[in-house]
């Protein structure tokens, strides 16, 4: 839970890559200016984040499930944020699609 004076930061896509690094960097801020809510679709993938966060996990970093493609998941996540208050939102969740355009179906493109 955020302390007075801390900015609440919600970050999507924290199971790896940029989202994970931003979450850890802000959670380990020496001045403890941020309370980070790291989110990911599948909490089974949390191990890298928890390991990288170290002592910050459970203090300045908390973890919530969030699938940005699901309105219900978004509502549940926001309802689990104290007072539904978020100061900073970092929309990082995403997937990539590689290959020649002519070999990718319309359904695959829409999914991305």
C-alpha cells in the first residue's frame, strides 16, 4: 500500500523486458517516491520480477493480474487499487507479430 507522498504507478506487461525493468527501477528508488503496481496476464510468470525486485517486493512493489484485452480484467485490477487512485500509468503490455504481410491472416493482425 502506498505511503503518503508516494506516487502510485501502474505498469502493464511486467512479466519480462521493459515492463519488468521499469517496475523494478521505480520500486527500488532510493527516495521511495513510488508505489509500483506491476501487472501481467499470467501471475505464474512472476518469478523473474519477484527475484529482480528483491526486498522491494511487498513493500514498494505489488503484483496484480491484468489482461489488457479483457474489460473485466481491467475492472478487477482497478478495483484492487486502493481508492482506485493511480498517478502514473505506463501502458507497456503488448505482443509482436513477425513475418511477411502476405503470410499473416487478417485474424492474426486483428488479435495483435
